[in-house]
């Protein structure tokens, strides 16, 4: 139970509503097209504090994701156990379903996989590339083989969180 144990893997489902050009530290400067992005992360301790930090607007930039977050809204957070999984497995599960790791190496400085930020190809599931219930259920379906707990937190536009199990 990642939330209670305060450690685990997580996926931030991010909505980007316009094209932006962002410098991601030393990785480089990239143009991000609008759409849904999934960022896969891991916190061995202090998971709740990490998620709160991701939600905060004012902070120093430490990770690649810190550069992108100010341009997006966090729509949903999916939680997974720490044991038996890696960020790479979760990212690759999404990539196998047509998600595109972009930009190469994002969030993946410590491993050799294509990256931990996955652009879900717009229009693959619905005409609307933004998040809706159908799309969220599809993402959960894709991740089922990883054995994730599938607890999710939906984050409203005002930043208030509520927990639920779908
Ligand atoms: Zn990786």
C-alpha cells in the first residue's frame, strides 16, 4: 500500500494544453506538443511529500520533471508498489501501447531506457487528446500486467486532492 507506507512508484498524468518550448536542464531544449503525458517516478521514502512537491508551483528545479510541470496540470496520480517494479517497466508498458518516450532520456539519467516521460499519442483512443474517464480507464488497463495497486488520486484544477480506487 504505497500511500500508507509512504513509498512506491507513481505516474503523474499530465495535461499540456498548448505547445511549449522548455529547457530541461542539461538534457536540452525541446518543443512539447499539447496532449497527455505520463511521467513515471519513484520515491523510496516520503512518497506523499514528493507528490506534494510535484504539485507545488514554487520550488527549485532538481529533476527534469520540475522544468515541465509549471506548464502542465497534474490530472491524476497513479500509485504502484515499490517492490517488483521499476520505473522502466512502467514507462515501457505505456510505450508498448503506442506511447512515445519523449524527449529521449527524460527522467532516466540513472538507467538506459528511452525515458520516463511518455507522450500518449493524441487521438489514439478518443478524438479528444485530453484526459477523460475512458482514457484514464484505458491507461489503467495498459498498466494492469505490471500488478500495480491502481490506486489513484485525482487532482482538481484548484489543486485539491481526493483519493479513490477505480
Ligand atoms: Zn528507465
